C-alpha cells in the first residue's frame, strides 16, 4: 500500500530524520529516502520525499490505511506545522539565531514514535556520552537483531549476551535501565508519592502522563538516566516540542552565538528529579531554586520552538560549529556570528 502525505512547506525528510533518535529505527537508502528496520512496521515501511511538500510512504504489510497514515505523520514530524512560523513571535534574544539557523537548515521537524517507546528508550539510553553516528546506530542495529527491541528480554539477558552488542558501559548498563523502567509501575507509590498520578499498569502508561510528570518519574525511577536523556526520550515520544535536551551542541552553539549569559549551569539529575523548572506545572512540585541560573530554564524562553531550536543547534554543532574545531570558513551563519574566527 502506498500513501502520499502532504506536508506544509518548508519540510525536509533528511534534516528531520537524521538528528532524531527515530533514525535509529531506519536506514537511509539515499537522499530523502529511508527504510524502517525495527519497531512498528519495521522491515515493511519506506519513506521517500517526492516533492517540497509531499512524502510517499510505501508499506509492504496489509495494514489499515488510517494506522499507516497515523504512524507516518508522527514519524515524519508532520504532526506539527512548520516551526519556522513561530520565529517572528520568539523573544528577540533568540529570534535572529532561529532565523539564521532555520535559513541554513530549512524544513526541520520533530519526528516522534510513541508507538515505539521501548526502542526510543534503548536508543536514548545508549546515547549517553556516546557518538550517535559512530556508536549508537551500530549498537541499536545489533540490539534490533538480537532482541528485537524487547525490553523484557534485555532485562533478563546475561552480561555475555549483551556483550555481543558491544563492550561499552552504555551497553552493559542497558539491562539495569530496562529493568528499572519496566518496574516503575510497581514502584510508583514510593518514587512519586508527592505527585498526584493515576495508577499505571505498564511503563507504557507513562505516555498518558503530562510530559513534565513523566520526566520526574523517569528521572526518579531509572538509574543512569539523566536530564538530557530523559528530555530526549520525551521529545521523541510525546507531543512536547517545548522539551529541550541540553546536549553539548546546544551548549556550544548557544555560547558562541551569545544566546545565553555566560556560566549558566546545566540541568542535574538531583534537582531535576525533585523540582520542575517552572512552579505549578506539576501539582505539588516546587519550582527549582536554580531556575534563574540554568541553561534549560533559560532556553525555555523559546516555548514551543525549544526542541526544534535545540535540533537546529545539534545539526549545526555536529556538522559545522564543532566543539573542538569550528569550521567558521564554511559556516552558513558566519556573517551573523559574534564568535566567527576569520
Ligand atoms: S531549572 Fe532545575 S529542574 Fe529545571 S532543568 Fe535546571 S536544574 Fe533541572
Ligand atoms: S562562525 Fe564559527 S563559531 Fe560562529 S556559528 Fe559558525 S562555526 Fe560556530
């Protein structure tokens, strides 16, 4: 079955898919052409951008058309209109950079896969302090082959079985992380006694919570899962475009473009497990005392464009404004950059 999805311009399948953790469920076949290899419709779905506002989805399985369209719209990021439309409304301290970066990298959206939450959790967990292109994609593909993304099988696995994926600590810790996530429903009353949450039967019911509630529960309930990874997991599986994973590229680009005051702290697990950045977002949880000195809280001035702006910084930081050696001579926004080296 083939469906054509109309996407409002500007839209780029490559620029939306590549920086997203959803790309770990795909292989890139060519320019603007991706095949899904794991998760829902894995092995059966191909996506191809066939025009500035058209994406063709071809599915080898006989699934209801509505289901196919629903999955594809989410994974393309087409569930949200172009973030470029929000730029004129951004605070002036961010607006010029959002304009410059989105002109350099047009059509970026935020793919999400709530239906593949386990896979996204695995990919995000493996990405802690690891290069996504070099390591995480390779580990994920091996895990899809060996465990098919089955968290229970991973939680039951032996160290020897996981060692077939890789010898890094990120892979070794995946067993405990999977086991922690799966056991959250049984531990909810102890880890979230101060939150007024409904009972959840499965960890997948976390998707029914407010994203800020899910963030608190994930950080409290999963060893090794820090704020950056929790934010990335939520950004890639909830409709929460205001979530901002504070990765190294956001820190670097924000500093070089002078988008934030010098010396802001990065989110830390201890505070993020206890507070919300803004008081009142989650009933019964206090606002963070560090909110006026934290990069995430500062960047939340971007509101609904926060996750998109972070993605632009990821694309720019990983390709051009690299932390160790920025490529100013080939930078598309050099003429506006206060840190450009000539
Ligand atoms: S303001 Fe506090 S709760 Fe919010 S990200 Fe920063 S450290 Fe975490
Ligand atoms: S000019 Fe250099 S420092 Fe400025 S954004 Fe471009 S690569 Fe980064």
